[in-house]
C-alpha cells in the first residue's frame, strides 16, 4: 500500500510518517509534499497513491485547490486542526478526519476504516465536500465602530491589542495607541472574535496573541502576561484557564 502526506509542517509530516510505520510497516510513504503547487506537479507526474493524508491549510493556499487543477481519485484522510464545525461534513464525505495533534490510536482506526472503505469501492466527492465546508464556515468581526468626540471612527480588529472591562464599561486598546469604549460586553465580544487570535484570560481581559510580549511563570502554575501596550499591574491568567491558554498559545485546538 502506497500513501503520500501533504502537510506544510515538516515536523508534523515526519511524526505522522513515523506513526504510520509503527501501525503498519508495510505502508510505504512515497512522498511528503508541503504546498498546493508541489502537490499538483506530483500528481501530474506520478501514479496516484492508494491513500492520501491531507492537511487543509498549506503554505500557499487551501489544499482543495489541488483538485481544481488535477483529477485525483485517491481516498483521503484529513489531518488538520481545521475548525470543528466541519467535522460532521468530513466524517460523512471522507474516510476520516483527524484533529491535530494526532493520536496514534485514532490514526490506527482511520487506517482500518480505509481498508474497509476500499473493499466497498466507495469514492469521495471532493467538490461536494468543499462546498459543504464553505457553506458552514463561520465568519468573525473585522472592524468595530467607536465614538470619538462627536464622530464615529472605524477600527480594524487586526489592529486591536486587547479588550478589557473597567467599572462595568468595556474598552478596546489598540496596538499603536489609543483606547476606546465599546457598547458590548466581553461575553458578547468573545463570540464575535476569531478564537485563534483572541483569548479571554480572565473576567476582565480578552487579549490578542500579538499583544503578548512575555509570559511570566509564578508559583502554583500562575501565569502573568506582559502586554503591549503595557498594563502597569500586569494581567494574570485565571487558574481555571491556564491549561487552555497554553494550548491556545501553542496553536492547539
């Protein structure tokens, strides 16, 4: 059985190959490919494999664009940290969907599922799967309107350092300079912000990843954040959020 791994993180690709070999040494990984462009070239010049391990987000675009340029009939196991809203679609329309970091037991079950899938000669409709994914995609706020004197000012979310609450009023702090009040609670804001970029560290603060300058470790697993713009007293991560915060900083789901 021959397979390829399409993954733009070299460490993740090597780790997956090692796990595959551990599960079944007879499986041959014939290629590890990092980009859409290289994948298209490989498919055009090589026999298609029995199975593809495919990440969705690659260094030069979304991997579904591969199938717009070259016809691929090989079955697919998705290996990605893509948003969980797509899990149902992927489970229905592909062999399997493995969330990173991949657990070896889950990988073994996915490979076993592939062998059963192959016996039934079922095919994956990539275009239908992509359409389902796009149709379910959640969007997040890109800008806010704030009051400055007697005028409204539009600010981009990408320029926001953090949100904080003080005396029942919500404020937004910009990366460069300036603070503005908002007519929204932190609870409401959290549902409107991209969770990959913003995290609520305690009852008072929602911080962006780019605002964190340093993370200081204190006794009893306490974490103190040094932010930019600076917060004189510092910002502590609530103890019940420390584990999830570390995963967020590491880019884990």
